[in-house]
C-alpha cells in the first residue's frame, strides 16, 4: 500500500525498529528494492533527489511506486530527499509524493523554522508528511555539500523548539554522520542522540547511513531512529556490477544482461539492511 512517512514511522515506533529509506537513481533498480522489503515483511521508504525526480518525472515516479506497492502488497512511502526549493517541493506533493524533506539546515535557526513550517502547512493540507533537518550533516551529495569544518551538531534544546514550532513529522539530526562516506566508517555520537531522544518525541532520522557501522544500528534504533537513510552503498554496488556486466556483454545482447545483475545486488543489500533495521533482538517496549 502507498503510505506516508508518518504512517510507516508510526509502525516502526510501535515495533521498536527503523524503516530503511533507500535512494534510487533510476527506475531499473526500483522494483527489486521494493521486492526486497516484501520478502522481509517490512515497510520501505524510497527516496529520490530532486534531480532524479526530474529525470524520471515526478508523476511517473508516483505512478510506478503506487503500482508496485499495490501489486506486491508492501507498504511503501515515496519521499523527496533534501529539497530546498519550494517550487520543487510543491511539484512533488502535487504529483503525489507522500513525503518530502525540507532541508533548511543551512539557514539561520528562525528562518529554518519559518520555511519548514510553510512546507508543513502545504504538505499536511495535501496529505503528505514532512521531514525537517537541524544541524548539518557532512559530506557531499547531489546539490548538497557541507565542508567538514562547517558541520554543526544538533542541539537538543533547539530540536525541542524546532519540532514544537514547525509541526514536522520527523527530524533529521546531525550526530556525526556524513553523506557519501563509503570508504570508511564514522563515529556516531550516541550520547548526543540519547539527549535528543529524551526530549524530542517524534521519529528521528539518520542521514549518511552508508558510513554508519552496522554494530551501531541497535543503539541508534533503541534511541529513536525511525528512518535510516542508505544511498551510496546501493549506488556504488549497482554501478560496479553494471560496469563489469557492460564490459563483458556483447553489444547486441539485451540490456537486461547488464542491469539485472546490478539490480539483484541492490536487492541483496536492501534485504541485509532491513534484517538489521528490524532490530529483532531488542524488546518492543523501548519504543517512544
Ligand atoms: P548515504 O548516501 O551516505 O548512504 O546517505 C544517504 C542519505 O542520507 C540521503 O539523504
């Protein structure tokens, strides 16, 4: 079924698990990502950057996701990742995206509140959810680049104020993760997460999931992370397999021979992540 971010994170909260939010870059890898969730019996969030949404087409993206979600009987949320432009956010919501992120993390605090609140009002009036961001997450991704020394960790007291003033459905926090970190792993600031979780009672979001150590997942989930973004790990592996396949496949062979192995690799990674995201060794009552 087609779901909002609010709906899938509510389920995650009840079950003390997190929902994987996986970035897709094309339509090729998409069906296997959703089938991975189906096989694991878990909801999934598919997210796109604005550039990917424009490349595929907002309406096409919505139609494809709805069709697969219904066909496969999986709960899927379609989320616009890191948007800073009201017109693009409106285009996504009007086309039927069930969730958007307004990333005002680069703005002064008050301006971030005012602009995020405006997005929340529009999104909620149209049945979509909103993720806000406070503090800055390091690294580089499509259109968003933060230098290492410009990183600002999320302050718990700001998070309380931001959530109360904006009405966001989920909050992305900066606790030491970096976008696009695929050659090394990061030190996540768990004590800071605990402080934020103690005072903020909406789902928290981790960005830069590729660079997070898998052994840290339970602590993150047990302390309120209900949306867990993973992008680069899928992208890098899809590209590696596709490059090798393209290199060895005759030019007159169907493109299937090149892309199916890459799609299947992505499926296996998504399944592996979801296994960990379901947090099966930890009790239900750690929820919040
Ligand atoms: P990675 O690409 O580092 O996994 O991060 C994904 C993400 O946070 C998208 O916003």
